[in-house]
C-alpha cells in the first residue's frame, strides 16, 4: 500500500531516495517524506501530494548525506496531512521510522506507553517509533526486536537512530522489502524497481526477518535474534522495462506490452506434439492432480475476472467443478475445503492482503494451495506451495491490463494440463495451443485500432453511465471492461450477462445510456444478437465488439470494433484489449490521472 526506499553507502542519498520514490509512486501517492543523516542527526522533509511536491520542497536545500530513508504513503490510518506523512519519530527525534502496513494493536500499545509520550500524528506507525524508544537501551537492533515482539499486524520497516549514523535496521512482516547489494552500499525498497539502476543482486526479506545493515556488511536475524542464511537472487527486469518507453502513460505502455508478455507467459510451458501444457511450478504429481475433485480460484478485482474466465476454461476442458471467490468473502464464509481441493490465489502484486489471508485459510483447511502471480518473490509466491509466475513484467499503472491477459493465459494452460490428464484429446489440445500461439499477432491487429478507439472515446466522453454486456466466457471480459472504465475515467459503469439484462437492468437504458456489448462469433452469438436487438429497441447507443467479417454487426450498432476470430475459450485474450483502450482513451479525454487514479493504489496490502 505504501512505498519505502532506503540507502546506506557512499553516494549522495537524496537523488537515490527521490528517484526510488518515483518508481514506487504506484504503491501510493497521498504524501511523501524522507529523512537523511545530516550533521550527525536525522533531518526530515515531508510533503502532501505527489513526489514532485516533496522534490520541490528539497530544491533549496542541499544534503551531502549518504544515508537516508524515504516513504510514499497511501493513507490507511489518519488523513492525508503533512504530520501523518512518514517518516515518523519518537519523542526525542532520535528514532526515525518509515512503515508500510498496519499495526493492528496500535491502540493497546499506545495505552501501554502511557501519557508521557507526545504524538505528532494520527497514525498507527508513529506508535511503533515510540515503542522502540521505550525499548531502546543503546542497541538499535535489540530495541527493534523487543518492540516487534509486542506488535500485531503487518509491517515493512526502515529505521535509523541518531546514535547510530552508520546503521539501518529493516524488518518485514506481511509487507514486502527487498535489499539490493552494491559495492559497500545497500539499497532497501518495497520492490526491486528503485535499485535496478544500481544493482540487480537482491535479497528478499521474509516475514519475521530483521536486517541490520551497515555500509560494509549486513546480517539478517529472525525475531528471536538468530542469524538467518539468505540466498541472493538476480533480478531479470532492467530499468528500461520499468519505464514508459515513449508511451504517454504506463497504462498505455502496458496495454501495448501484451503481445510480447503473453509470449513470455506461455514460452516453454506447453508441448504442441502432446497437445498439453506443462507448468512445472504446480509442484503436484499426476496422481495428486487426478485426485483433485474441485478447484477454487481466489482473487480480487481484475484478477477475480481472470479467475471467472478460468472457470469456463477448467470446466470446459478438464470437467472439474470450479468456484470463483473474491478473497474478502472467501475467508469469512467458512469455506468447505478438503485435501482434494486445489486452491489458486491469483494476484498481480502477490501482496493483496485479502487474497493472502484467504490462501492461508485454505492452507489451514488442508487444500493444495498454489499461486498465479506476477511479482517474483512476492509474499503470495512465497506463502504458497508452488504455482506459476505470469511473466507480465513490471505493471506500474494502477489499472491492471497485461496482468489480466497473462493470468487468463496461464489459467488456460492449467485447464489444458488438467484436461489432458482426464478426457481431453490430443487433437483438441493441439488446436487450442495452435490458436494460443496465434494470439500475440492477433492482439497486434487490435492494438492498431487504438486511434479509432480514441475517436470513439471522444464521441462518448460525456456519457455519465455505461452498461457492458457479455455472455459465457465474455461476461468476465465485460466485467473487466466495466472496471477499467470506472476506475480510471470515474464514469459510472456496470456489467451484466447479456441474458440477465431483461431481468431488470434494461430499465436503465435510454438514448443517454450507452451499451458496450461483446458479440463475437461463438456458440452464444445468436443469443447475444437478440439481447442487442432488445437494447436497440430502447434506443440506447450501442458499441459492439464483433468478429472480423461479421458485416451484420453494422446493422445493429453505430460503432463496431472488429477483432480477429479465435477459439471461444481464447476470446478474453483478444476481446479485452478494445475495452482497455476505450477506458484508457476515455480517461485521457477527460483529463484524468490515468496511471494514478484517485482513491486507488496499485497493491492493496490492507484488508
Ligand atoms: C485492477 O485494475 C485494480 N486496480 C484492482 O482491482 C486489482 O486488480 C486488485 O486490487 C487485485 O490486485 P492484485 O492482482 O495485485 O492482487
């Protein structure tokens, strides 16, 4: 939910901290602050709003410090104010702390600290600084360990102390922290992006680990202060791939990334000759796979719509019953889970608190629990007993796009892998895989229509409402298109299955209430056509997604976006793209902050 950056070494800390915050702004951008060690003590600068505001404040100040911590905030406790901006300090100002997460028992801790502590913010995080102050008797790491032993909740922490100008202490529980290893210098951040320009050798802190970092060495302990051995990983992403590469927004770059990253998702993961997929990360033997009687797909938001598409794929190809659950509901509904249930947690960030908690519940109840995530080394990736990285590369826009299509492709491969263990024929498997390998080129044909869709957005930008319609595997696509539009353009929109419209939503329709419908050539085409006739009879403007060559579509709608044909189960990989582009161009036409829409954050690491 928030972003943390820290540096200790021989370079000037300030540019590294500010540059790092900019790369983490997608994690939250209500306010930002930093602390550097200057003239023997911590010096703090904070600003409400985007990183630019903080940068502006720093313009007339110069710091030679080679050690500092920084934070960009997405408010969870306490409003968006400068006092609530991190880093926070204790009463003495000697302890400075940046925190990502939620201290669930901060009220009790505040009580236990008594009335002689003076607070300057409304945040839970500041209480932690005072708790460390109470525990501090000269050894910073010991004070942090003692304090954390009293804490319930989640944290990613970076802490400095006036008496320890060469020591940075970091800790993680539930909120990610990555340590970058340089030459006599260390970088710490909520993900690897801020350090890629300096080092690709990283260590992922695990839950319950505390790192004490000095310029020339570092050691990592658990909460019992026992040394922990860690392996160094090498990040494959380069700095450039995390930048916009010439596109106006990260979201547009990531929409156009899809043909490439879809190939990354499927490469080496199927065997055309056998007509099957091979996702080794599943970490299950074939007999274990055959024993699976039910599959549960758990996710939030866009990932939950990929899961819904996956349901159609698994049930059609593998004949296995599939339930899709939004994570925040699953964990509280006493789910029926046993050791013949396979639960997938699907998440771009791999840090979504609701999804993580739901997976822990499924694991506790004895299910096979696997992850389908994008961010390497993320918490869900490490909490599950296997799974598959979707290889979509950094997705920095708050609105998820390429992660959706890659998640869907991985779910298709899993459905194929299970299907070929059951009754699915080689021939069908080969047809599916052949069609899948054609998708990237077909995606490019759709992306070439971006300017045409931009014109469409100009035409509809003053609409106050939108209804999205889809049937079968295209209903999750309609849901995703609706979410994209509402979350970045702020236009109210909703999605219903085509056949459901006549049971109520049709009352909404009027010439002022446009409808975006998916009417591609598949087994439900005729049914969908009738639904659109119903819409037309109410004189609502209609935009259609139709299959190339379907000239009848033009009789039904003022505007038609044609997409190449493909097998029905693969249609989400194509039909979603026009909806992503439409939402993007609508948001741009309305002057919205496309990559950082209001009230949202890229990774929701609080429940
Ligand atoms: C997607 O556009 C949204 N920003 C949001 O629904 C997101 O998909 C959801 O929060 C789940 O995130 P995750 O995939 O990182 O778990």
